C-alpha cells in the first residue's frame, strides 16, 4: 500500500488485527527485514511496517533528513493511520527514531522492542579520529575556490577511501542524512522513556556494539536485555525461533 506523508509517498504493509505494532527498519533496509517476524505476530496483533523515506519502495529523499525529520514523518504516519500509541519495534536507525520519539513523549507506547538499536555515539579510536581529520584536511584543500572546479573526481575518491561502507554506497543526499543521524547521541534523554523496553541484541554486533545495549539497559528505567549468542547486527533474522519465543513472553 502507499500513502503520502509530509510530502513523501511511502510504502507500507498492514496485516492482522488487534493491538497495533509499528515496525521501523534500519539504515539501508526496508519492510522486508521484518517479513518473517510478522507471520506469527499477525495472529494476535495488527502489524504495520513502513519503508522510511529514502529506503525500500518509498520515495527517495529530495534533501537530506535529520533525526527530527524522520521523527516528524513517523508521527504523521501514525496519525494518518489512526494508530493510538502502537507498540514500537525498531531495528538500528528505526530504534534511534523510536528512542527519540518515546523519550520526548511524541508517542507513548506501553511496550518497546529494539533490535541492535542505534542512538548512542561510540567513542572514536585514535585511528578513526586521524582518518576523520585527514579527510577534513583533504576536503578543505580540494574545495578551495581555485581548485574546486577541477577536483570533483579527487574529492569523490577521498570520500570513497575514508568513508564507511554505508557512506560510500549512498547518494550525496543520503550521505548527508547518514552524517546527520550518526552524530546524534540520545543517552541524556533515555531516562524519560516510560514504556517497558526490551532490547534484543546480537552478541557480535559490530554496527551497534553490545556495550551500547548495556548502557541503554542501565539508563532506561523499565528495561531488559536479551543477548543472542553469536548473533550479528541482524541477529533477529538469524535466530528467528528464539526471537519468536522472547517476543511471545514479552508481549
């Protein structure tokens, strides 16, 4: 199905009946990430999955989004579908959006489930800081007035060399969006979350490390953590049977 929200056409699915669950996918993903998880849940719940602007089958971004923009989109989407405080499921960036919205009272779910959620900034290693500083110096030199008319290829090569895989594969608009998102740290707001919160995390998640989950568990008042041994950033896809059992108990 398709709906227009805040000027963007967005693709979504709406399955099952009962108390609503809103699923928010991660960076570079889509509604498909939760496709298998919905199969047992839709027997008892109304499961709504949406491709966020810039991803999946939804309209590409015309300008860079901030976390605030994504929160506004989700808030408007909830209103458009007449969802009343849905249970919130979020993976990675979808978790970041969920954390911000719930910590600021924009939505008041009874329960939240986060899978490898983003939302905390990692302390950069010395190597990472050197790489960032080096790129900034190169970018500064290549964008000088006399040079910039001839340096487009060199600047793109520098971005590809120093940027992350997500950054390298993104369009310019999505690159700026990614920068806007990863520079947010929500830890000072987490104590405001009132919903019962379940964290499901892969033991070997390298995108959002397990250490972040342990910080969230401490800062969110009513929060528990389930660690999936050997799991990656997509542990909820890799270990479906265990995740189904955990969700059945929590919900």
